[in-house]
């Protein structure tokens, strides 16, 4: 049987994971995303550290800022992720 962890333990595990996101694989990122979904915790600003399509961490991706929009092109899949800058 799997060991159940509490919501606060899950949040601590997620925060520790994102301290060293650059050296993580897409498979590890998917596991953390699923942990956050099962415990109903929001990733908030942490979701901007990886591609939402392929879960590849942004290492040497192209970043463009224009008209208060930040566009990041994924190095792995080539998809563009956009966020508003305030």
C-alpha cells in the first residue's frame, strides 16, 4: 500500500523540488504536477519554470517581451507560452 502524505507535507515536497528545477527531467516534473493535483495545491508562479506542453524545464529557451507580454519558446517542442507582465 502507498503511504499517504498530508497536504502540508506535499507543499514542502513541491517547494523543495522547485529549488533545483533546471536539473530535473520531464518525468519528474510530471510526478510533481500530479502530486499537486491530487492534493489540490496550486503551483502559482512555479508553473512558469517549465513548458506546459512537454514538461521540459526552460534552460536555454528564447524569451521575448513585447507589449506587456512575456513569450517563452520551448527549446524541446517549439511551443510558445505567453504570460502577462504587470
